[in-house]
């Protein structure tokens, strides 16, 4: 007669803390490798590629900031020019309707 295995009770495993830490580190490294592989960054150039992406993102942000500053300067200059032309016409400095 063979004994029936009771599957209701989970089997307990005992690990030393160092062994458990090693197991966690191994799992973390495997997970990181899988993520890098899915992102197609596992070829050893991941650090360089990510650095280039960060530089590209920073350049985009600089360009966007510069575009907004330029837009504000153009609008401000246009408003001031219209005010000056209006004041010149009002003071009859420039030839306008008389």
C-alpha cells in the first residue's frame, strides 16, 4: 500500500538569509536582462543608447523652450511696433489721413 500525498498543506522550504538574498539577486538580474532584451538593448550598448536618448530628449526640450521664447518676443515686438505706429499717426509724425 502506498501512502497518499496530502496536497492541501504547502511544503515549506527553509533558506539561509544569504541564500535567499542570492536567489533574489539572481531573479532581479534575470528580470533586468529580459526587460533589456524586450527593449532591444541587451547588446551591451544599452548605457550608450539610453544616454543618447536622454541627450535627444534634452535637445527637444531646449528647442521647444527656444520656440516659445521666440514666439513671445515676436508677439511682443509686433504689439510694441503697432503701438509706436499708432502713436506716431496720432501725433501726426507720420503722414496719415489729414
